[in-house]
C-alpha cells in the first residue's frame, strides 16, 4: 500500500484551503490546513500528485511511493 501524502504548513500565517490532484487533474483530496499543522492523507495509488492551494498562490509536485 502506498505511503500517505503528507502536507504541512510551517510558514503559513492563516488557514489555507488545499487540494491534492492526480496527473489527470482530478481532485482526490481537499481540506483546510491550519498554520503549523501537518495533515496525512491516504492515497490509494503511488505516483506523482500536485498539491495546490485553492486560491492558486501555492503549487507543488509530490511523489507518493
């Protein structure tokens, strides 16, 4: 089973809405993250994902193995 996708917000100063997208652009998880919080989300298939704030200010690729 693949490892969880881990998203953290060590430098953010306010709550941010975040989504995790697969390579087809489909949202597989969506949640709000508090400043300093770490969230682990189970991903069923290993691969490359995109973590993106819903306001578009933050986008990062993530590999899940």
